[in-house]
C-alpha cells in the first residue's frame, strides 16, 4: 500500500473571517469575497434544515463534509469551493457577499463581468430560499 500526504500548513494562521447572510429569494450562486483563500471553511444553515458544510484546503473542488442530524457524510458535488483569483465570468451570475462598510444595510451585490474574487464560492443548490447562514473562514 502506498501512503501519500501533502502538507498545506505553510505558515501560521494569519487570516480569520466570520459572518452571516440570509437569502432574499433572489440568490444565484454565491461568493464570499474575503480577499484571501481560506484553508478551512465552515457554513451553518441555521434555518429549519440545520445543515453544516465543511471544506479544507487540498480537498478536490466540490468535495466536502456535510452534517445533517448528527450524520456526517463526504459529499462529492455541490459543496463550497475555496477560490483564489477566480474569474466570475458574465455579469449578474453571482451574489457577492462582502464586508459592510459604514451605513450600509446590506452587504450583498451582483458581480460585474469578469470580476476576480478570492474567498469561497457556494453553489446555488446549497442555499435554499430564505435560509439564514452563518460561516467561518480561517486562512
């Protein structure tokens, strides 16, 4: 048997972000624009479904762990992806969540054409209409 490993801890944790958002019924695919690619990301759906999604750096894109009713499974599709320098493509395909500044009451907007992001992308199928979500990202 061959044992393979890869170390993704290139240095100490220097970035940490946390937040929440609630889908307004118009959400498409979502991007958390953090300005960095996290090494660990956890998303809590705190609505009636009470799901938890976790991904770590080095996992295959779209793979991650899903916990529902104390049952954890490895999912291989439609999971959050850790992104760096990601080109969002055409305009208005993504709901972008960013840090609210000053008197802003909402921290979401639609993407511009070919806008580049670093953070986390979340498939539309993962966030249902009117879901309250909380998240943590560690870089």
